C-alpha cells in the first residue's frame, strides 16, 4: 500500500513540468548579451579554401604565403582574471580548408618569451602550460563543440563540449599538429581531418560556430576570441561564426583499430611448507589477446562504434579501500570504449547545484564486472578454486550522433559471456561451476533540442537480461531489469535561468528468492523492524518503483545565484543491475545560494555560498537535515584558499542497524579547509584538512598534503600523503567472539555495535617523464596502511534514541581487530608511433597483507614490512594500429 504513496504527486509534478517545457518551446528567449555590445559581425571570421592539401607543410612555421593572405581572428577578450578586458598578449588565428582537412594556424605573441610555459607531458594532460584551443560547433546547435588544443611543445588535447558547458575529457580524435617557438611568439599548426567532425555535408554553405581560446599559465589568464562572459552561463552558446566553408563532400568516416596484446601474471606461491599444493596455481600465467574497435559513419549524422574482445590491460588498478559500511564503493570508469561519448547516456539528474540524489542510472562498470558467484554460494565445500576476476565482454556496439535538427541518439548494446570457476572439494573431486550467467545489456537515449538549444526533451531506456540455464544464480540475481524515463530542461535570459527535471520508472524480475534479497538490501530494507508501511513479501517475483527530480534556479549571471531542488525516489526503485544506487525510499528538498565576486580589490575573485537539505523516508522519518556555508578565494599572487563548515540538526539513521530499529543520529559539526600555493612555480603545495565531531564524542580527522615539483620542463613529480584518525561510537558489528558463549551475532531486533579506533596512512606518488609529445613514461606507487581497533561492544536498545547496553560478555583479546597493508604500483610506457596508433609497455605490481588480532598503528615498520611481502606482478605488451582517413 505504501509503495505507491506519492506516485500521484510525482505524476502531477512531471506533467506540469513537461507541459511548461512544451509551452515555452515555441518562444525563443535566447539573448545575445555581450555579442550585441560588440555588434553582430564582431565575432565572424572567414576561412580560405585550398585546392591542394600538400600546399601546407606541417612544420609549425606558418611560412606559406597563403597564411598571410587569409583574414585573422584577433582582439581576444579576457574571461579571467579580468572579465571583459582585452587580453594582455596578442593572438592571431587563421583558417584554411580543403575537401578533407581543416587547417588552423595560430601565432601567440608574448612580451616575455622566456616565461612562456612550454611544459612537455603526455597527451590530454593537465600540467602547467600555455595553450591554444580551437573550438568548433559544426552542428551549429549552440550546445556541442569539438575542441582541439596544443601547447608550445606540441602536446595535444582534445575535448568534446555538450549541453553548452559540460566537458567530455575522454573524447579522442585523430589529428596532427606541429609547433615552434621563436623570439616574439610561439606558433601552432593544426591539421584536423573533416572525418573527425560531425556536420551535414548536403549543405552548400556550412554554418559553423567557432571560437579560439588562449591560456597564459604564468598569469592564470584565459582569453577568448568571441567574448565569453564569466558571469553568464554558457561556453558553446557564445561562439562566433566561421564563413566561407562551402561545397564539402561527405567524408568517408571509417576507422579500424585492431590490437594484439600479451600479458604475463606472476603470482607468489603462498602454500605453507608441507601443505597440499593448489592444483590451480600457476606461477606464470600467459594470456594472449586480439581484438579491435571499428567506427563507421552510417550517415553524416550518426556513427557506429563497435568493439570485439576489448582489452583494458593498460588501465590503472582501482585504489585499495576498506569498506566498513553497508554501501557499495563506486569506482571510476577507465575503459576507453565506455568513456568515449558517455555524455549522451547521462540521465536522471538536473542542473541542480545541490541535490540528495544518490543514484546513477547508467554505471558502465556493471558491464564486465567481477563475477557474482562462487562454490560455497552453490552449497559446495571446496578446498581450492580458480575464478576469473572479470566477466568477458564478447562484443559491444554503440550508435550515436546528432542531426542538424537537434535530435541526439545514443544506443549501446553489450553481451558478456558465461563465466565458470574450477574447484576441488576436500575429498579431491574436481568440478566446474557457473559463477556469472551470459548477459545482454542495452541502453538507449535520445534528446531533442528545442528553441534554438535553450530547451531540451529526452528519453531513456535500459534493459538487462540474463540466461541462467537453471543454475543456483537465479536465486541471487535478477532474470531481467528495465528502466524507462523522460527528462527535459528550459533555459532563459541567456541561459542564466533554468528549470530542469527527470522522471523514471524501474522494474526487476526474477525468482521469489532473488526478489526476497532485493527487498532486504540496504537500498530499502523492507524488513525493517519498526517500519509502519513496509513488509517483506516472500512470494514477489517482481518489484517496481519510480524516481524523479525537479530543479529551478538562477545558475549564472551577475549578483546572487540560487537553486531549489526536490528529489523523490520510491522504495521499490531498483537500478543496480546496470546503474549505481546507494538507497531508495526518500523525499528531499535541497537549496543553494552563492555569490561570485569578480575583479575585486583584495582578491582576483571570490565565491561565497550557503546550502542546506532535508530528507524523509516514506515512513515519514527525518533522515537528513544539514546546513553549510563555504568560501573560495584566489589571491593576486595566485594562491587559493577554501573553507567550508556545516552543522546538522536532529535526524535519524534508518540504515545503520541493517534492518533493525531506526537510530537517532547525534548532531555534529564539521569544517574543511584547504590552502594551495601558486601552481605556476616549479614547486607548489596544497594542504587540506577535515574535522568532524558529534555530541556522542565521535570524531574524524583527515589531512592531505600534496607536493608538486617540476625539476625540468619534461618531468613532473607529485607526492600526496593522507593521514586519518577516527574514533567511532556506532560501528556496526555483525558478530563478535567471547570466551563464555562463543560467537554472538547481531539480529535485526538486537543489533550489536562497538566503538572503533581507526587510523590510516595512504600516499600516492607519481613520476611522469615525457620524452616527446608522443612518447612518455608514467609511474605511480600507492601504499595504504590501515588499522582498526574495536572495543566497548554494546547492543542498541531503544528506537529513535542513541541508547546502548553493554553486552554481557565482552570479547576477549583483539580477535575483531585487524591491520591491513597494501602497495600498488604501475608503470606505463606509451608511444604513439603514428597518429592514432599506439604501443604500450605496462608493469603492475601489488603487495597485500592483512593481520587479524592486531591493531597497532606503526606506519614506519608496517611500511618497511611491505618490502617482505611477496608481490603479484603483471607485465603487458599491447600494440594497436589505426586505419582511417
């Protein structure tokens, strides 16, 4: 009965919202702002056509006569530090084109050439450097742009802008560039294949938006050719226009990227002397692989991207973490196929500056994840096991693109194979067991621009279907899972004001056993002992729910900015088969207020803000209640400072008891502070500190110091140690052991907690050595030392309080305590031996140790002990070759 409570209210909200979107879709409120003050033709530049590609020699010198005879884009305007003021140094950019290429020639003059930041580092890096950016809105939609950037040493960077201001830093194109440095300026020459852009070739005259950007690192100055006001919303919507590009033939957009790789995994033999040998142990495990990617332009608007047997071996390992909560840890996606173009699959959010939303509708790391099953889950008592660490992706494909009419489409389908584990039982019997079923993943997304890009409506669909073949896994995983949703937004007053919203429904289906587990996960706890409206239905074979969010606000422009957001997720909402969700079951309003001060006397700029939020579950319990203020300033010497403080009011934790009675959360206060020095210096430092304390005596302190050093223009070194100390008064314990009654277990009616003394030290060390813009060596080491000491075991006694009773028999000794140590290392030599074609040489190492019945924090000795732990080493060679035009 309670499951559908609130659905009517959300349907009313969503109907009103989308009615508003359609109503305003017929009225253009797009303002021209600064463009009007400079005149309509202020930001127009003409391109010159070449009859022969070979006229331009890619040497970075710009000494061909055709360059001097082409009009230049000049008179750049600052975005920072002095918004709207002419750039401090002169820049000239010219455009040439043929049927196959776009050529860009740029001269960046500088009055202090010896101070130009000409740092050498790996492609797409973010190190200290000067830059020239070329931004091309070939869709001419005021929302999307393909960006190509180069620094004085020839380092390339490419970025895709979407939704006007959002960046996809993982987008990669294949293009060429050369640079040179002389006495008065540095020059850049870019050769961009038209096949890397998206445009409608049937048009005789191309109407493209364009902008150029220059960054001068030592001044922390950013300037644009087409003025881009810092206070106002938008990046792409402020572009100028390029004239003269006409009669382009449709480029052949076909790219092939096959690869071959060989990896060797060397694991230590940890079998004790005299013990039985693990039959599955192999000290040297070789794994050859071949596969590849394909891109094909189905039309001038849509591209098919496919991958067969993708290899992700050169990716950094996920950081080691200790998770003492009941929520899953979310890791970043690092795999190239899923990173590229992922912006189009974003769904479920709004433009809110402050929201309670705890889910991500598409979490691509579900595809190819670690297999779920293992022998004991199937009731098999095994002595030895051999299981794969990830699910094999047989193939995946995407179709994506955008039409000249503003219709965006993204379709992704991936199929993963059934995975099996080998095992040997205690009597020596060997067998094979399914641990992950064959699964098909599908995601579809569309968006339609309205009102010149000021408005959008869109839809979303996803499905997951598994083939269990009658295995035990059908009682643990869903047979199928579906999502369906709509979203939209409308902006006005030059996109400084906006309203946005989304609404989605979900459905999961399977056996009654699998749905019983879904009902009792930490996302919802239908089995909560003191819930007024929820109870477990053991006969259920499906579960459905909804989620929605709506936000309205003034997101940019001069003066105050603010937003108001309301989020609601029903208890039955479940998307973890292909998404990421911490919890459902909440209704939450959030608000945000900020003020941006530019060109101030005391600071280069400053930002002040205040926000807060509240939340209730569907039983009406207040589960979130906080208030926060913060500030960020940049000083004239380019130092920065950041300060945030917050307090909480009374509210309750309905998840900490794992389905037991709801617990009052002690009120707390917290403060975060950070100071960073001028990154233009060869040596810079950043110090960050966090402290939180509540009324029960619980506290947490954490401090991170980051040192960055550039001994030369081609070496970067960074060191980031983090030290943390936490004393908890409500650490959940599933069980403990005492000498009188043995093991004592938590129950939902009587959950067990303890105090916890947690200390940890982690460090990330990175050394990057770049030999040329296409040859680099990146290394890092990441040690972690973590100690947990548990004491004062107690039972929670009374709902909506923070009252406990000591357990009768306290644990003897430190059996619950532990020390965890790990060291992760990685080294990647990357050589782009021709555009788009790469050779990788990779070495990874991990050392790991966990000791129970010990909680002595001794970083020096524990760190030294890591040297004695036998490591696992992985060596990889991968070669790819790009075919394309």
